[in-house]
């Protein structure tokens, strides 16, 4: 897949991109107040929702094309490009006509390949940058597919936006971060930048700072933070928006980590540690193979005696004892549970496979 780096989009964007602006454009006065508040900040791209796809009808769904004209106010005050969300052909056409420099595709649209393809067809023959938010649910293939569709119609200025994933059991976040997903995306699409949207991950302004730092720690390439001059009275997503002054405080407090490639002199020292890790990983794999060999023996024994594969009492004992041992060695309970569930699932599959094997027969 052909991807142009954000710094090569021709818009003067940096490798630590900061995008800010309101969830929704509400009035020209609101846009002006926010833009003036952002003066002196590191904002390089101004955002606002023009069309707002909402979960249920009756909620504020944006003011439409009329609000595109107001974005020019922010462009002039801050001297930065602007970006809006598009969800169908009419949105794309209106945004292009208004001179919007960057488009983004929202989570509710990414989840629908038909909608993504409609946007792609509307963009065919253009070279406008497009950012794609992850789908609502943690489906990496849907996210990946959106980029592939855009690339096929000639869009090479692409970036991802990580806004978290819906999880009915998640209590701390509005959308669970699942940090492994954007990392996997960067692995599958070499060279692509992924911007974090902590506003939608958090759902509340109080934890936007720590989540922003975590995004930087995980190697994401920038932030999109919803910013409003009067957040408490915003027409949409009031709880997750912050003031321009708060945005400046958060951004200035961030610690940006450097990459090893920027310091060749440390590579040789790191390689010593990495060699130790490689050896330990090999030992872990060998031990797991040995463990599964014993599991095969257990499976055969259970098969001969018509015993159930899953033995709940044994499983509970294994879980509790191994978790306790891991926690004594500074491993978290969450990690130990994930590890043990993965090993247990593989063990059960191997034993089930043995039960399905048909004994070989020979003719007399």
C-alpha cells in the first residue's frame, strides 16, 4: 500500500500533529472564540463536526453545509488547514467545494464498507488527505479495509485515528482504548501515522491528559482533542471537551519519547538486552511445547477412560495458584488471567481434537 507521511502532505504538519476544535460547529461566534483561544498553541489542524451522525434521532446532528463557511474564520485566525468529517457523497462534494484541506471518516462510517466505498468513489481523482477512525467495534480488518479501498482510488495521503472501541462492560472509559489495535495497524500498514482521539476514548475531560500521554508512550503520532470555548454548554459531547487554555496545559505537559533510530549509539547496548530477551523467548516456547506434549498425554488418558475434557475443579485451582505465583513476581492479575486463559483454550482444543480422532482399523 502506498502511503505518504503526514509531513509530506504539503500542509506544514509535523510528526507530533495536534488537531483541535469543537465537537460541533455551532455558530460563527463560537468558531471565532475557540480559534482566538487557540492562538499561541501547537495546533496545526482545526477540526469541527459539520454533519454529526448520532446514535438516535432527535440529537443535534450538525448544521450542515452552512457551517463550512465558518471554518474559514478559524483558518484565517490560526493560519492552519481545516478538517471535517464526511459520511456520504454529498458531504465530500460540499467539503471539497469549500476548500477543506483534510477529511476524516468517522467510526460509524468505517464499520460499513458500502459507505466507505461511496466516499471513495466521490474522492476518485483527488489527492486530498483522508484520516480514518477505527470502527466502533475492535475489528482490525474493517479498519484495514477502509484504507485499502481509499488507496485503490488513488488516495495515498492517509492516516488513522484511534478513538477506542465500544465495550458494554467497560466502566472507566467511554470507549475502551485497546492499545494493541493501532499498534497492529501500524505494523500491517508500514509508514502510516495514527492519531489518538482521547476525547472519545475518555468521554470525560478529567482523564484526557493521562490518556494523551499513554498514546504518546505507545508511539502514536499525534492527538485530536475536542476543544470548546464553553464546554459545559456545548451542543454535543459536552463532558469530553476542554477549553483552549486546558489544551495548552495538557500539551505542554506531555513527554514525547524518542525512537531508537534517532540514536544509533544506543543500539549496540540495547541489542545486548534484546539478545537476552530472544533467548528467554526461545526457552518459553520450548517450555510451552513441552507443556502441550503433557496435555496430549492427558487428553489420551481422558479419552481412554471416557472423561470430560474440561474439569472445573482443576481449572479453578490452576487459575488461582498460578495467578498468585505471578503476582508474587510483579505480574498483574489481568496479565496472568489473559495468559492462563490463552493456554487453557489451546489445551482444551488439543484434547477435543483427540476425542474426535477415529481409531485406525486394519483388515484381517
